[in-house]
C-alpha cells in the first residue's frame, strides 16, 4: 500500500486536498469519484512502513477504554446508517464522548475531514486509539462504500476481544491474590516471627535444626542485604520491561508464554480464535486476501505466531495457496489448516473461518475453566509448603525445648 497526496475539485467548485492509502493511482481515482470529487493532482508520497505489533496490540483502544471505544463505534454506525452528515455526526460524538482522549481525537478527525482528508486518513493520525485492524476495516469500508456495515462488524470484534480478555483476567485474578498474600505472609513470618523464637532457643542452648537454620539464613540475608535485593529487583524489572518492548524481547516472551504447560494452550487457542474471526470478517468486507494477511499478521496478538504467519504470507504471495503454507507453520492447529483447505476447495473460506472462530471461542472458555480448576490444587500445595516450612522451623526446636523442661 502507498500513501497518495491529492488535490481535487468538489461539487461547489472549491479545491480540496488530502491523503489516501491505496494500492494504485486508479484506486485513488475511484475513491475520489465515489465522493463526487474531480481529481486535479495525484502524487505518491511514501510506502506504508507497518511493523509487527506485540501482545499489546490485543488492546483495541490503546489509551482509551474498550467500553468507550465500543460505544463510540456503535454511535458512529447508528448515526451514519440514519444518514447524518459526517461533520454533524462528529459534532454529536464530540458532545457525547466522556473520555477526554477520545474527545480530542474526534475534534481532530472532524477538522481533518473538513480539510479534505478521508475518514481513514483522519483516524490514522491517532494510532493509540484506533488499532491497525480498526483502520484497515475503515479503509475497506470507504473503498467499498459499506462503512456502516464495517462499523457493525468492528463492534462485534471489539466486544469479542474484550470478552476473551475478561475471561482470562477473571481466571488469573484469584491465583494472583493468593500468591501475593502468600508472599506477604512469608516475609512477615521470616522477618518478625522466626528471629524472636530463635532468640528464645539460643538462650535455652538448643541446637537449631536444619529448617530453622535455613530460615535464619534467609532472614540474615534479607536484613543485611535488603537494599541490594530491592535495587536488583527494580533494575531487573525495568531491564526486562525495556527488553520486552524490543522485537527480539517480545518474540522471546511470547515464545516462552506459548511453551508454558497451563497457559500456553490457552494463549494459542485465543490467537487461533482471533486469527479466524479477523480473517472471516475482512473477507466478508471485501478486503483483498494479501491485505487481509497483512492485517492478520499485525493484529494476531502474539509475535511468535505473527513471525510464523509472515513466512506463510510470503508463500501465499508466491501463489502457493493458503492451506499448504499454513500446514507447515508452527502454532497453527490441524483444525485451522483443514478448515482453510475445505474453504479454499469450496470457495467458502469466510464461513469456514467463522466456524473456526466459534469453535475456538468455546475452547478458550473450556481452557479458562480448566486453568481455574488446575490452579486451585497448585495453590494448596504452595500454601502447604510455606506453612510446613515455618511449622518445622518453629516447632522442631520447640519440641526439643519441651523435652528439656521435662
């Protein structure tokens, strides 16, 4: 895709200018004609330099809450479907929008459209609010003249993504709280309880057993080197955070997450659902296959899977079909490959992908439930280990003290 700068004459005889992203100059002419504009100058500006996005691209809204973006998209679609002019429509949305970031974006979009930019070009200036998928769908809607239908499908996608993320967060909420509570209890017992008992045992002249000596070793390390531990932990967190923002770091993290015993299958199934739903909707919207592949790669939500999919896309570009290259790609399940192959043979790949998405939505729900069921026993074992360690560290020497008193 290339960026074209154009000048054109509108119905009132005034000259307007702006930019459009299109595959060719002929496409730019078609888009301008659909807007009742007569092009007077079309010049290519630059090539689109899109890059692979990380796990953060799962968020459609960036700095805007998902609920606000869903409401914005629904209101936009309803008013556009009712025939409200887009400038008036944006003024209404500006007054109704509560989120300050989104309100500023709506004002800027309205101003850009007044100056002759397309809706897609105006929205593209706000990448923290509108994801690459959102922008690509809007671009496809403008080209095909079906923006209201595209907005309805976008609403379905955003709600679908929000539901999956909510299910995963709900499954992880309880384990995280328990782990935090266990960590706090461990440090409290180690810092305040164990030293007092050790002082009593030392006065009685009792030889400390191995668990108690190990607990005291941990306590002395924490008491004498706490500043080094804190500094090292903070430095490690900051370093990992910056590393994971790099392409290599994100790829390493996503590969590691996919290899985890309990979480890996869940993340893989969520990615398959996302891949299938986006593919189906973009094909239903009339987006070319190669553009669909590009958007899917950028928005699949896992850089390891995106990296594997990029190789598939290169082979598709060479005319090798979709199912063949997909079969050799890592992380793509046999069901996805088989359904794509059936869709290619029958010419009904859109419906096949929709069924795949529905199937993996159910798989994600089952995986989340299975994760919750599996984490419970693991947490109980962890709790038993912590309690057992401190019980041995305290009660073994106390037993010796009791025998001495007798």
